[in-house]
C-alpha cells in the first residue's frame, strides 16, 4: 500500500507502520516520498531492462542514489 496518497484512508496511514515489523519485506507499505526518490534514482542510473520493484529493491535504489 502506498502511504501518503490521496486514496489511503487516514487510519491505515497511521496504523500500518506500527505493524511493519511483522510484515514481510516484499509487502511493506511505502511512502510517496520514497517512491519519488526511487524513481529519480532509477532515472539517473537507467537499468538495462524493466522490472517490478518491491520495497527492498526500492530502498536499495534510494540508498544507492544518495551516494
């Protein structure tokens, strides 16, 4: 689920992060700001092929983009 979008109910936006420790990494919620940072990192270092990115891959893109 994308946290911070206009379609996210406010109650879910507040409670989902509390349960992130029991959620598998592949299915964790992500904030809109994190998606934007990952998109910028992908645009700077264009991948050779397209892919579907999950939470862990997007966090890795953000970490590599901040170096």
